[in-house]
């Protein structure tokens, strides 16, 4: 750069960021600096110009929020004089540290125990850095139906933090099913995010609906979402061994993801089979994650 950036360019650059996209290392969102620009603007402009002049980004800007105790739990908010109390907003008893929120609180312990962690496990020992490092590198699988522990761990701590913010910021009720949602999201990521097939030469495969064996019916279901999450829906139909229509259904699901849509399709399809008193049914669906969740592969 031949000339130093102007104050207007620095402000325009800041305003180009979404207000609540991601917090800085001190836990404050871009929206905070926009809101109080008249107060903090001169300081920010000076820091930006210094970094450009010295061609060096300050070391604190590369720090992560978790490892440097900078996310907005009670203890951190009190240290930054944003809050007067560090009491946990969920249990209303103990100071809210990052470890308390993600591991040691009653609510968090219940979630971990439902995922197979016993109360006496060494999982609850160690400081924040060692705890995160150990679990983020653990590639073992606790149960056959579960994904590798490190993937499940990522989603669980994210959902524990998300549910906490839903209670504090949106006045929602505390949820007790974080472990179930974490398992669903981890399985979806494992099967849809990691198992991406390498694209090769196109091959046309002719497919058609095949009749089930005599005395059986076939349930074909599907769920879809426009986005992840996004507008979603599901549907299905049942035909007998002669290919004759026996029943069908469709449903709007609102905002959801494809994995949840497939689960709704399976649920509604099984309910329809029950209503029609069908005891011998073949179920056809195209969601491998749902298939892996089912412990019994023949009904």
C-alpha cells in the first residue's frame, strides 16, 4: 500500500461485517462497536493504522475465545464490568465459568451422562485447555450407533452453549434433549459432510419401482429441506404387491434440516402403516443416516 487507509475506509470496512457474525477475542460482537462507534471509534482507527504501519497483527487478535476465557459466561462478563453477578442463569447457584457451563453444571452433567459418561469418569477432571484438547482428539466410538467421540463432543458443547443463550437472550425454557440433538447432528455430519463421494464420470442408471413379494406392502418415503436449515417437508406412499395405491401422506415441516425431515417421513409412514393395520411392510428411503440409527434392519 502506497498510502495509509483513511478513517472513512476503516469505518466502511467495519460496517461491511454482519453485526452478530462472530465475537472478537474479548467476546464483543461487531454490533457492539457499531453501536458505540462514537466512543470506541478513535481507539479502533488507531489500532488498525498501527497494525498496517508495522505490518504486524497484534497477538491477541489470534487468540481463540474458548482457550482464553473470553466467551460471555458470567465470570467473563463480570471481569469486563458488563454484569454485576457471575451466577449461572440456569442453576442460579454457582458462578458461571466456561467449564461450569459446558461440563460441570447439573444440566451439562445430565447431558454428558445420557451420552454414556459415568459420574466418576475422568472426563470431569482437568482444566479447560486440557479437557478440550483431550476430547477433541478422541476418535473412539462409545457405541456402535454413535459417531466418533470427537465429532459428538463438538456438537454437544456447541448445543450446550446455544441452549444456554436461548434461555438467557430469548427467554426460552431450558431444554433437556441436547444429547439427542447432538447425536442427530453428529450423525448427519458424519454421513453427509464427511462421506462425500468423489465425482467421476457420469453414469445413467435406469431405475423403477419393483413390486414387493406377495402379502407384503411397500412404503416409499422421502424428506427434503431447501437449505440446512430451511423450508422443509416430507411425504410418502404405500402400495401393495400388485402395485395398487393403499395410502399416502405429505406434510409441511417449517424450518428444519434434511435429517429431521427424513425422520418425520419415517414417523408419519409408520403411523400410516399402523392405521392401515399392515403387519408386513418394506420401507424404502434414501437417508443412510436414518438407516444407521435403526438397530434392527428387518422388521
